[in-house]
């Protein structure tokens, strides 16, 4: 594995403060978001920290699609939505879309 992919903070978690604090207790690097307007500044910090995977709370993920799409051509970071309620519909749809693009079938 190339050295630039061996990252200290390979996982970043962005979400509402009440959601991400539990991840912080487990030792993950968290970025609490109080207002959607903060996303650009937080994303700059995530990129500076060289996170490989960025978990985004699903409602935030949906509201910042343009920003996320501007990084799709780069290998890192990979943006993955998560639900604070445990529902995986959004992630399931993303995986189906990737599979369809890769194989032509679902």
C-alpha cells in the first residue's frame, strides 16, 4: 500500500453534535456540524487531515450533494452516508447505482 494511503485519521465522521459525540467516545475523529453552512469549512479541515473515508449523516449528505460531487473524481475521500435511525435506504441506493454503473445490472 502506498505510504500516502497509510493515514492516521483515515475515518472522519460529520454529523449533528448529538449524533457524532458517541463516535468521539470510541476514539474516532468527529466534526460536529451545527449549521449546514459550516460544511465547507469542515470539509476543508477533513481534507487537511487527509481522511480516506468520510461518514456523513444522511440528511447532511443529501443537502451537500454539489460539494460531494466535486470530489467524486478524486480517489479520496470516499463519502458514505449513515443514518442516525439505522435505516439504510440511501446507502442501499448508492450501492445499487455503483453496481449498475459497474456491471450494467442490479
